[in-house]
């Protein structure tokens, strides 16, 4: 089927509208409620000396938090991306655009993506495209280069979303040959490639295949936050068994298991999927993530409360993170990742 400009724009707009409601969340948790920090009474940490900065893809970021890929490609997305970029620039944190597929089809909405770079000149910016677009092209290297150039992306995110495609009326189910194309891309392009899910999670074996094919980052985007099968089921008004809306691997499981691959591969582990408060944010790092991010929570806050309030919320998260590091005896993020969290059942 030839997907026209209107189809994609309408879909992008419907996604944002639905994500501003609360009907699209998983009922099940992201799994971090199964963990507790180990309170360390003998702490020797000077809380004011804790630094949260780190190097990522050749840039320095202020905090271990990123704004996950969301939108672009329809009129209303210009304002949203403009504000997300301003927020990212003020905090000096990474920000991603939503799928740049529109850029491949026509020039109408280029500005809605470019604004991410215009409002965030020196920041770390992620481009975004889906597996079907990679699989369906004979020229994956040229495709990625074009998308990187449009927004001067520091890294390119490729989303793997088989569950979402399955329930999307316009869904494309051809994922065959992706790893082969990924290998070609990573061997020819210097821009780092990050592989992410959209809320159903990436397990150990999948992550290993992506890393063996040259990916430099894995964003597990696990279950417990936005359910993309629920989004598409809502859009189609289709009636399917309820378990489909709950399908997926919890974020905590994905982070904990994929972190084990750090022994074998040098890569950036990103935690997302229902990271909606400072405690889960800190727990995701303690379980092994280099940084954690949110999508829907940030969208809702930017649209409903504006840049300042969203910024203040995130700054409070960073204060909470430092307090947790103080209380667990972690002088830096590396120490926080070293045995500072246990399964809640082990505390009894
Ligand atoms: C409105 C909206 C649009 C999204 N569009 C994209 C997209 O185009 N590409 C992508 O990789 N992920 C997209 N996502 C998925 C998010 O990046 C994220 O992986 C997912 O929503 C889980 O995170 P959350 O629970 O914090 O929302 C979108 C999320 C939202 C809320």
C-alpha cells in the first residue's frame, strides 16, 4: 500500500492525542517496585560533591536522563518539538525526534524535525527511524545519512516495534533481513546507532544480536509505561483479548539482564518504559543503566504545564538521585551501579 503524507501525519497526531490520555498505560508495573535500595548508615559521601555529568557519544551531558523519541511530521508537532528541544538545551540532556519517515516521503514537515537542532544547537540529538523503513530499502546507508543530516543528529535511533506494527491498521510486518542491513549500516557509518523498542522491551538475546551487528546503544524501552498495542487498539477501535494490551517485558527485567552484556560489549545502556518518578529513575541506574529516559510523562508535562514546570520536576529528580546516592554510599554513578539495590523479598 502506498502510504500518503496525510496518512502518516494523521497517525502521528492521533498518537500524541491518545498519549495525552491515561487509557494507554500498562496495568502492570515496570517492575522497579520489586526492588529496594540498601540504606547504608555508614555513608561517607559529601552530597554537594556528587557530579551527575557524563560523556556520551562525544558530548558531555549534565544529567543521566534523556527525552525519548516522540514526534514530528504533522503541524502540531512543531511546537512540541520546539519546546522539548528548549528543555533539553536548558538542562543539557539528550533529546530525540519521532520517526523521520515523513522526511523520506516529502519535504512538507521537515521543519518539525529540524527545530530540535535549531533550538538546541550544541546539545545531543537523536534521529529516529523504524525497522520496516530499513528493511524495505536497497540503500540503507544513504537513508540513514540523509536522516542524520536533516537534524545533524549525534546518534541515530532505530526502533524495533513488532508488537505495535502488529496492531496498527497500517502496520508493516516485514522485519526480515534487519540484522543484515544493520551490519551494513554500522560498518559504513560513523554516527552511532542505538536500537530501541517502544515499550515492549528488549531481552538479553535480542540485545546481543543488535550489539553483534554493531549497535552502540540499547534503549530497552520496556513494559510498564506506555503500551503501544493499547495505543493502536484504541485507534482502530478493535476488540482483541485484553492480554495483548499487557504484552511485553518489564523495564526492570530488561535493564538487569541486558546490563550483563556489558562484560562482553562496550555500549550505552538506556533505560526507559514507565520511568515516571525519581525513585524508578534511580533504580534503573542502580540496576545497570548508563542513563534513563521518559516519553509520555515529558510530553504530558510540556503540553499541560510548560517548560519551566517540567524543568523543575526533572531538577527535583536529580536532587532525589543525589540523596539516594548519599544514603547508599555511592560517590558517583558507577558506585550506585555496584550492589546498592536488592530484590524487596530479600529484605525480610
Ligand atoms: C506520543 C509518542 C510518540 C512516540 N513516537 C515514537 C517514534 O516515532 N519513534 C520511537 O522510537 N518511539 C516513539 N515513542 C515511544 C517512546 O519513545 C517510548 O519508547 C515509549 O513510549 C515508552 O516510554 P514511556 O513509558 O516513558 O512513554 C513515542 C512515544 C510517545 C508518547
